[in-house]
C-alpha cells in the first residue's frame, strides 16, 4: 500500500493507555501491532504531571515531559518516525506551576504578576456582575475564584475549567513569553502540528461572551502565525456553534469538525440525512474529522447558539434532546451517569460515552459511522478507544469518579491484540487502509441524496474516484472506486480485493 503523506488517517492516544507505559513502548506498538494504519499521531498531554486535575491539561511545567513517560529526546525520536501533533495548553496553567507559586508568594512584586492580573485589569473598579452573566463557560457558576496570597492580599482569579487551572492573561507580556518558550521547545522536538487547546476562551472582553469574540480571533491569528513561523501547523480546538467553527477555520491551518459526531448519530438514529448533508456542503475543508476524543461527545456543537438567542443550529434543541435520550438508552444509562454535573466534569455540556456504546454496540451502525467520517472532507483522526470499538469503562469511572474516564480505558497489550482480531475492528482497519491508499481523496468532494434515508458521498481526482452509497434505513452500504486500471465494488469491508493494499493487508 502506498500511503499518501499528508491526507492520511491519524491516531489520537495517550502514551500510557495504549498497551504501553512510556514513549519507547508506544513507538514499538505503533511500529508493530498498528503498523501501516496511521500517517500521524496526536499524543495527548505528556507534560509534568500526566495525572493532575485534568489528565495532563493542567501542566505544572509545560516544558518538561513527565519522566515516567520519557523526555524530549523520546518525543523527537518518535517525531522522526511519524508526524506528531501535541497540545499547547493556551488558556490556563496549574496553581502548582512555578509561575503561579511565585506570584502567590510575592504578589505584585512577582515577575509573573501580569500573567495573573486578568480580573483586576478587566474590572479595576470591582467585578461587574452583569458583564459576568454574559460570559460563556464550559462549567456552571462563576469562573471567578478569590485566593488569599501569602502576603495577606485577597486576589481574584479567573478559572474557566477547574480551580486548579488558572486562566492566564494572554495579552500580558509574561504570558506571551511563556507561550513562545513552549512553541520553541516543540519546534526543537520536531513537532508537526500544534493543537491550541481551549483557545476560544483565551481573550476576555467585558460585555461579551468572552468566547470567540473578534479579539479572540485576532489573538488566534497572531498565535497561529508564531506556530507557522517555527515550521509547524496550528490546529484549533473550538467547541461551539458551527459559525464559530467557520470563522476559526479562516485564521489557522486546521480546525476540528466537532459538528460531525452528533450529525452522524442523528442520521443513524433517525434515518435522516438532511442535517448531515447540509453541513457537509458548508463545512470548512481544512478540518480534522473526529467521532470521539479524550473529551466527551459535544452534541451542542450542532445545536443553536446559546449566546445569541434566535441563532439556529444544524439541529434543533428538540433534536439535540432526542440525541441525549437515544444515547442514554443505547448505553443503558451509562452516559447519564458519566455526564453533566454527575461526575466531576469540567465541561457539563458534553456527553461522556464511547462512540461504540453511544450506538448501542451495534457493529453495523458503527462501521457506517466510520465510513461517513472517512469519506467526509478533512483529515480523519481516530481515538484509540474508537479504533478498538471500545466499550464504556464503568470500572474506571467508579474508581475515579471522573466522567470522562468512562472513555479513557487503560489497554493492555493483550487486550489490543484481542481487539484487533475482532470482525468490527478488522473492518475498520480495512477502511483505514482504503482511505490511506486512494488518490481519489486528494480530489474534490460532492454529496447528495436521491431519496429519504439515503446519502451518497463521492470523491473525484482525475482518473481516480471513490463513492459510498449509504442506506440509513436498511443499514447497508455500497463502496465503489475506480483507478486507471480497474473498477471495484464491495458491500462488506471484510471483502476487499486481496491485492488492493499490497503487503500491509
């Protein structure tokens, strides 16, 4: 199989949850059990520590690899074998960081004082509660936290996520210097893509939602330019109304298509292709497509804009509510147990459930969902749990009480090999090989429906083409493709022609 360099399927994984304990072992798994499947990998936060308040997204030291996993030399060695995407945690920093510890001790005399002076700068005459009521936030309640400094001063902090994750003033000089030092380290390690985590919340402007405002967009453009100047590409992580996604796509190299997961679920549950086809017509083409990630399934990404009454979504509020009910039913109530305020969730608007269990463990629906994903415009990423058609880890949820852990299982190597031998994973692996090998996906995309409950996804590139005809009512598909030499058609992903992928089959 010839794998095209840029437009290939990528893996999303933790270092220590994929049959490995460190970066060296992860590289071994990527080169053996998962050899030939992925053209790149998003390695979820490996910074010190990996087991803080938010599984690596609350770095105490963003420039240090947690020594339990390895060091920057190991990251660099892995980046030489496969293009790596890593996270820049832009919005916040740990209370245990040297920067915040210094500020907590010295107050206004700290060299990092402006890094944590956000609330005082925005509200020099006291906090405007009316302005704060307009703020969009992932959690519930006010993001303002009052902290007693060692010098006896009371200081207001902005914490969009958890109390341990203190928002930094990204417009402050010390914050910019801090972010640039991290980008320099990433560039030195050979990183290809930089995921700008929670970047939509970064710039706070009183009197607005403080989410994806014009000031935020300007900051994103500035930061994306610095990423590009260091030979890397930027990826925006924006959970919000689809119009925010369209704006974000114009100011960075890539953006996540978080609308796709709920739209595919809706299409499969209701045999309704309309909202999905509408989105595929207008969606940005510089996307990373996902169905599942280390976070929950963001159903509201496809819904109306909560910050602007009357701004419609791709799905209605009633359709979003029905999605929640269907997922709860198909997961036997597990999604409700793990979502919202029920399980220490930082983002109460997302549904925590594996995508396979969101579909009730139905292998046919799951393969149809992946077929739609891999035919949709953009570069596909597959989360490690999704790769193995993973089931909800209720034991880990019970142990930690953290809702998102239901979709963050620690796989042993034997579990990986067992999963790879199952029919559903074999079908998915064949589909990944197909997506990686076909030149048609470097061409132009069209989609249409000839009747209710049916959709056609088509790619054309000169003498190469690929077409997926999907019947949402009968849960069937027909996959056909053409090369200069041959024409193929199959109805089951187990039955690929034996020579289509060469030695990698």
